[in-house]
C-alpha cells in the first residue's frame, strides 16, 4: 500500500499560487515524479523556457491542461476552438506531455439537445485527432461528474467516454479522476474496459462531506469518502503504470503555503493510497 513520491505528479492547480517556474522547482524539491501543466501558466513562462526547465528538473509531465471547450453553438466559434486545440497539441508535444486533456464543454448556448451535443463532440474530436496523431500526442478524455453537464462537460460517465474512445480509434484514451467517477456503479468494469492501453491517467483528490462547492471544495486525499486505495488497485490491475496525479481544486488549500500542500499530498499518497 502507498504510492511513493516518485510515482506522484502534482497538478499545477494544486499549487495555484506558484508560477510554473516555482511549481517545477517545488515539485522537484519535494521529490515528486512529475507535474501536470496548465497552458495559461505555460504561456507566462514561454514554451521554450518551460521546456528547458522541465527537462532540467527531471520531472515527467503527466498531462497538459487543456484543449477545449470544444462545444459551441456557432460554427465560427467551433473552428476557433479547434484552432486553439491544435495549438495545445503542439504545446503538449513540445513539453513531452504524456497526454493532452480535452475539455468537451457543456451544452452549447441556447441548446437543450444533449444527443446533438454528443454528436458534435465526436465530430470535433475526430478532427482534432488528425492533428494529435500527426504529432504523436495522446488526447485524454476525462469524464466529469454529471453536475458539470450543463456548463463544463457533457461527457459524464466512464462508459460514455470508453464508448467514444473505442469509436474514435487510436490516439485517444481515458483519464480516471477519482472525484468525478467514484460514485459510478460500473467503476471497476469500465476501468478494466479501458485497460487495453487506453488508460492515460489517474487523478486523485477526495470527496468531502459535506461538499460546500462543487468545483472548489475538493478534499486532500484521505480527508473524504473515496476509496482511493481501491481505485488505485483497479487502475493498476487494468495495466496503468503512469503517475498518480494529485489535482486539488480547493479554495481552502489554495490559501496554504504550497510547500506545505505538496508535502501533505505526497505524504497522503504514500499512506492513504
Ligand atoms: Zn482530473
């Protein structure tokens, strides 16, 4: 039991107060194995410098956040989103990210037609995949909790994501985020289904009781009700050998010293997973 620090990646959102440069130094200083990078912070540092510092740090890049949202009511907005997503593919390639996270988006403005939005998503992903395959970048679909269906992502269950991934073919895979999926009755079955080399990431935080804010009140691993050790066993049984990524959207933890937060994340991964 327990995930050693060198198998843990710290998502940059967890250390939101740090710049990318500070986050790279901090993750390396605490002995983490990797980091997940956000594009807005990448832009602050510049791609070439970020790449240089990441390489020098020895950290693996477990993911780049993100391409998308891809779903928009207007065709012009969808084309602009695809253009931006293709730039994200190039950035993921440049920093050697294990995958590029893709945020589908919620219901397009003014729409109540979920099936149409799902069809639109498949078409958009198919187009983005051409660029991703050419660059050798893996696109990652991470189903989000259904509470986000209207505004952030209408991709909400592992089964839905797996079906889409199977239809789209090579170059796209699944990220399992404990916060979004822990409640799913098909959890074990769907993780196993993605095991055929399509499992690209495993994100952890915890579900607090009560949860005061659906986006920004996620718990430090071990502080909530998710069987994180059980989920870790499932992803490993499915053949996942990548890093465990701690992704903590939390106004409570963002107030703390990021050094303390990283230390605690690594300690919890070592003792609670
Ligand atoms: Zn996640």
